[in-house]
C-alpha cells in the first residue's frame, strides 16, 4: 500500500502546477459565473472557462505522461494511451452517469462487450494502464530483434495496452462505480445524519479513485424532485473543505519549503472546490492529513444534514457554494467552519513531519541505504554475470532524450539517462578504474566489470565554467569502489552561470552490449540501481 501511495505521489507531484493553476481558475470562474449571471453568458466567461478546464479535461493525458516517467516507459506512448482513454469517439465519463445503460453503445469483440465510455476525471485506471504499458514495452524491447524493434514494439505495446484497458480495466471500474453509486443511493435513505456523516468521510476516497463525478446523477435526481433541494452538495462541500483545511495545516506546519509551496496553494484550490491537488499532492502522500480531513468532512456533513441545507444547483462546492445555498447562508457557513476546524485541528496535532521527511532522518536512512548498496554493488560486479550501473548522484531520473543537450539526447555518445540532481556529490556507480578526467573537473569516465565504460557529465555546457564550482577527488588511473566520492559541484553556481545541472550518465560503449535497460525513472537515491547491462 505504501508503495502504491508513493507511486501516486510521484505521478502527481510533477503535474501539480498545472492542476493547481487550473483548479484555482476554475473555482474563480465558476464563482463569478454564479455571482454575475450576465458574465456567465459572456465571451469572457467562455474563453476563461476553456482555459480553466483544459488541465482537467486532459488530466488522463497528463497523468499518463507523468506515470510513464515514473514506471520507465516511452512518454510518447504513454501520452497515446492517455489520449485513447479520452478519445472524442468515447462517451464522456462525466455524462454517462445520467444515461440509461441500454443507451450506452457497446463494441462486441470476440464475444466480449466493451462499453464505449471514456475515462475523464479518472486517476487509478490511467495509472494501472500505463504501468501495464511499461511492463509490456520493456518485455518487448527485451525479446523483439533490434532490427524490427522500432516499429514492432510501439505498435504491439499500444495495441495490447489499449485492448486490455478498454476490455478489462474499464469494465472492472465500471462495475466498481455501479456498486459505489448503489451504496450512496442506499445510504442517503438512512437519515438522522448518519448517511451524511458516512459519505462525508468516504467522499475523498471516491475522489482518489476518480469516480466522484457519478454523484451528479444523485444530485440531478434531487433537483428534479418536488422540493428541488440538493442535499448532497453540503456533504461534498464539507468533505472538500475539510481536505483543504488538512492540507493547509500541513503547509503551515511543515518545515520543508517544497511541502509548503505545494500545500498552501493546493489548500486554496480545495477551498474553491477543486480538491485533487490537495488530496494527491499532499494528504494522500502523508496519509494522516487525509484521515483527519475525512473526520472533518464527516463532522461538517453531519451538521449539514441536521440543518437540512439544500442547494439550488450542483457542480459548485466550498466557498463558491454560498451562491447556491442563499437560503441557508449562516448554516452553510457553520458547516464549513466546523469542517475546517476539525480537520485543521486534528492534522495540526496528529501529523508530524517524520524524521525521514526531515534532514536528519533522511540522512541516516540514506547513509544506511547507501552503505548496503555499496555492498550489493561489490557483490554484483564481482560475483554475478549481471552488470549493474548504480545511480552516481541523487535526483530525478529522466530519459536520455530529455537531456537538454542534443549530443547526449541523440545517443551518439552512448545509451543511458539524465539525472536532475538534488545533491552536489557524484560517486562511483560500480567498482572500477578512472579512465578519463576532464581538465575542468565537470566530467569523468570510469571503466568497470566486463569493460563497461560509463561517462558521468555534470551539467550541460559546464565545460565553459573552466572548473569553477567543481572539485575532483580522484585521478586518472585510480581504482575506485562503488559509492566512492568522485566529484563535488556547486549547483547554485552552475545555475547562476545559466547552465542546466542535468547530469548525463551514459554507457559510451553501449553498442558492445545487447541491451541497456533503465530500471526506473523518477526519484532515485544515490547508489540505487539505475541501469542493467546485458552482454
């Protein structure tokens, strides 16, 4: 479970700026549209609404690209899978809930019915589909002859993944949506506030699964009833506002600037009704804030039910929700305040920035991990036939093609990856011998087991710095052990000079080997497995 949550966090963090910006704009545009009816019909509203919705309309594509980087596949194939899942030929997932099952078109292939329904707003199905795609792609790269690999592997990868996604993953999640909708439809008949309290707590979990959009069916049914009161809206509003409060508590309490920079704007987005940034970017990653937010949502939803608050529309929650609960302004304010206080208070007192999230704990854990990696490196390079290149620097692993240098990206100097460093120390990626050292100390070559020749080049065009900001700890011809310090560099000085710090790790004689495989993209620690090399 922890690995799955971490993977979701790794997928969402890179795309947070896009969805936070989109979420804030959506909340503001919707609020203005409700407050000023004439604005809602204007051209200004139309173009602003288009800009605001874009990131969420194409969210599966953003998720697919980010997930492909995390799972180690071709990001362009990942983008194709994401686009297939929201293709215009498929019925929009946001509207399918209001349709009769008999009206949903179906493909029948090999006797199996496949509903023609898209994945707008979904998260988990997209991540699963991309994970599956990456597994298929890696297997094909390994078994398809190199002569035909360029066209066979992408073709088969997309074809197989698309069929499995539409034919298996889709029906499974469709079934899950039906069960959740039936449960929600039943639970709201219980009454006495119990129904609202339960759904106020569980609502964020349906956001995590990307199936919360189906509640529009329930809300539309309520509005078409005799009293025309949407009593579901206060439940969703309490749940969303509470998640924003928990996220804000994290942002104010956290010491790490990165956590603050994500949490505070995400909490504002949640206050305006868009909770994905807060849930995926912060609360789910730390778990306790999510649970505290669920408690706050339950408390607020209970009050909303006891106050018999009803909205006159749907699709708006949080602060903009005041515009559709004008007959219950005071009661609605109390619901939001209670949701906020409970979620914020619980998070403030129960959540702690654990040692592994702070420098001290992380350093101890990293040191222990690095030490065991050094031992493993020695064993692998000395005793087994498998050749491993360990990460020489801590950071974010990107595809070779993404290195901002045409020579490295083209592969002319060999296959490998780029690492966007977060630490300023380069270590030996295996036991070996220093075969070359740049006069300006920014690059080093090391020869290892079986003749592997690896180039570690710190930054792009950093040769122009003429050694300023670099320190070398070895000389050409030195024997080195895996994990031994080779170079230190000043990241701020490199950036100030206008150069990228992206570090290329390339197997310069990759043509001598049958396969160079990247173990994973995304975050890596120093001395974690980076590449496998097969003779």
